[in-house]
C-alpha cells in the first residue's frame, strides 16, 4: 500500500458507522463472541500512514495506532517489504526445534537499545501478556521466591496471572477468577491525585513501606511497573519514584521489571520510557505492541544472568518469535536505529502538549494534561473538583468518532482520553484532529 493510494486526509462520506459497516456488524454479532467488544464498529478495509479507510469509504485520522501497535505507521513500506520477503521464504519451524536468523537479530537489537550498561539476553513470545508472564517466570526462577508486587492503576494483560496483576476489575477481570496467587498491589505515584507536593521519593517510601509490611522484602521475587501506565491513563510517576524502587529492589535481591509493552519502542521519544528516569536501569523489560508494525511478537530483555536462569525448554512456545513477525520487528528496529522516529515522537509532543494545555486553560473540565512524546493524555474532571468526569470523555470520544478522528479512552475512572498517533502522522493531520477535538469541547 503506497501513500498515493490512500489520500492522507480525513473524509466522512456516510453516517458513522456507514451502511456497509452496519451490515458487517450485524453479521459479526451472530458469529463472534460477545466478549470481544468493539469501541467503534466501523470495518476497516485498508490503511496507510495515519489514515484508516473503512468499507464505506470514510477516512479516519488514527490517534490510537491499534493501541500503540503501528507506531511506525500503517502499512509502513519497510515492514511490508520485510514481511513479503520473509513469508515467501519461511513461515514457521519453531525456533526451539530448528532456529532461524531473524529471531536472533531481533534479540541482538533489543539487547543493544534497552537501558542498562550490562550484559543482556532476550527471549521472544507472541503478546504483551505472554512477555509479562515470562518475565515473572524468569524472576521467580532466578530468585527462588514466589511473591510479586504490582501497582495501583496498572494493566498487564488478560491471562490468568496478568489479570491478577491488573488493578481494574471491569472489563478485564470481572467474573474470570480465581486468579493466580502471590500478587500484591502497591500504591502508585499519581502526581495529579497524590497529596499536593508529594515527591517521587515520598511516594516510593509509601510503596516500599507497604511492600515491607504487607509482603516482606525477603519474599518478593519481582517488582513489576509500567514507567508510564497505559490503560491506567498514561500516569507518569513523579521523578525519583522509579529509581527509589530500583534501589530498594537491588538492596533486597528483588528483580526490577519494567513493563514497556505500551510505552516502549520510540513511543515516548526515547527507545524506552525507562530512559527518562535518571539512573533507572530495570533488570528485565517487557516489550510488544510497537515493535513489529502490526505483526504479533513480544519479548523479554534483561540481565543475562537472569535470562539464563531457566533450564532449557522452560521458556518458549509454538509461535514465539515467528520468522515473519521477527522480520517485521527487524525492519521497525532498524528504522528507529537509522534515525527519525524518536525525533518525530518529540515533534508530535511539541504540537500536542501546547494545544492540549491551551484547551485546559480554557475548559476547566480538563484537569490534567500529561505524557511524553507521542503518548499524551488528558484527564477530565467535574468543574472545580478532582471528581472524575467520564461523561465528558465519553461525549468527546463520540464527537471525534463521528467526525473522522479515532481516539481511545483510558483510566481507572474511564475519564481519560489518550493520544497514541502513528509517528507517520503529519503536522496537518494532527492539527486537523485537534481542531475536531476542540470543536467537541466547545460543544460540551
């Protein structure tokens, strides 16, 4: 798909959803489990760059990137070429039976660009949840301990262990228990809602006290944290919080795991969001979403001695590190390495933040604007309070969808709109989308 075949502009030609999408959705409801939801039931036929084209010919500016997956842009030319070449050569053998080189190349690149000046190794899987589960496996095997600490407002996946690690029951966990034991939820640094003036060190002391008293440091295998929380509403902890947690972990033989499934791979203007915290070098990092331009692959990367702690055969899976997905990941990682994507993420921030902050100054229902790079969010409150205002975010999301801008909600209180545009988005597209957003705010 070339850029010329998809006009890079917003265009609405039918009602939303259009008649063809409505017909397809009626068929979907007969054939697909009701447990698989649909935030916007328009059926996408093709896409390129930052534009989605549905079956009715409507064109949407995508500010969601498939929840941060097509960071490099829809149908990126390099990814398409890599997939086409690889799919004609080899689609599967299972790496643990007869290996192939794209798997090794992905690991080499991740080992090179994850934070930490120490020897690293990687292992590849299929999804973010699989990466998180396997990071916990590595930590438990390495330490010989069983307990893990996670944080309020966290989201880690929909498998049994990762559901236990989530903070929010609906829609992720409710009715699906019992869950895996040994998971302990700890207070998060949430600058917008913490007591005024609370520093990162103070928030860390609060969390550490909980871990010491409730769990016992000697029982903890791992501390697992998103450096910028995703589904929780793009909560970035106060400076110093992550480093203080790491110092506590290392003083007590605990593995520090950074879940960068949503925040990694150039999304924040750095290779990983962990780079923003001075001195923060997690022992293990979980990686997925943006790493392969839409192909399913994930990874755990970290200290070689931890990654080597498992016996042979203890780590793996039938499709983990599939050669086609691995070839796509190599293409994405090489494009970031060559330069451009990190700078583009910061250029997107330079447009998003000032415009959203100007809206915040004008409309007091915007309580907070936060994030980094191309990972920015706004949190809605009731006027003059900190009370969450999910009605405002719902109405604004609906307005955007009806006017050709795909945005996503987030947050423990469902009162956050998050912006995850592809880095291929143009300034004109981004400003056009923000014009739609601001028109919706004026209507509210």
